[in-house]
C-alpha cells in the first residue's frame, strides 16, 4: 500500500458492465478477514497506523507523506476520501473475522474502464496480525471481487524490495513480478528497488 491508497473512495462504484454496486453496506468474507466499507469512525485506526513508525516503514518504506500525521489532517483526508469519484476507486476496512476488530485497510484505485486495469493494495496496521495470513486473505478477497465483478484485464500493485514478506505473499497469490525501478527507494540511508507486480485475468481464472 502506498500513500495514494488514502485517496480512495468508500461508497459506491459503477461496474464496467454498467450495473451499479453499492459498497455502503458491503461485506466480503474470507477465511480470516472480512472487508467492509470505510466509515468516518475508522479515522482513529488510520491515525494510529500512520503514526506507527513500523507500519509506515513496511507499508511505504518510510514515506514521510504517509506519516506521521495529525488527527486534523486525518479528518480532512477522510472528508475528501469519502467524496472521491467512486467509478475510479474504493477503500475497504479490514476486520478480523474471528474477533471483529479493525486491523487494516484494502483499496483499489486508478480503475480504467477502457484499458481494464486497476491498482490495488492492502495494509494491515495492527502488528499482532502481521505474518498470520490476514493480509493475504484480504488481498485475495479484493482480487476475486475485482475480477469477478468487472471486465478487468489486469490488476497490479507494488512494494519495495526490502519488504520480503509482501513480495512472498504477492507471488503466492499468483502475482508475477513485471519490473523494477532500481534504487528508487531510500530508507535509513540504504537504497532499495521499487517492484511492480501484475496479474492477468486468465491467470486468475486458471491459476498455475
């Protein structure tokens, strides 16, 4: 997940086939998590995550545009987020299926109905859920929803090369590495690559 994810909308989207999908009451359930529409009360979670240096490090390679931030900035951001064009993006809150607690967010953005492409991402902000499969389950739900509901040809996402946990998770889900921007990320005085991953519709429909 990168800082652009926080610009996504949380309410409705018009499908590429012309049918309207209302996300205000949406709930997609997997094995470990459910995705539901963003609510204004989720600001407290976003504020906590974006001021957690470890979340900022792994989600965005320490991008200062992601955090730290003030409560006022988060509130203003949510006002904008909830009013963005729903035909282009949406953001969901990730809840732990077992306990019901809010643990992260998942989004898609830059949905192009002509090219049939969208960019997506997942951030698990609660550290105790890291490495337990919740992020992978949320991403799988989002991929299945986007390919299942729309005539998209491909989905893509990116991370930085130092986030090996994310790289492994993307590959396990069927994403393929498609390119690198070498030395594009600077963190703690060290250079890392920005890594792009993609999945085509036929790869989703017929996994290897």
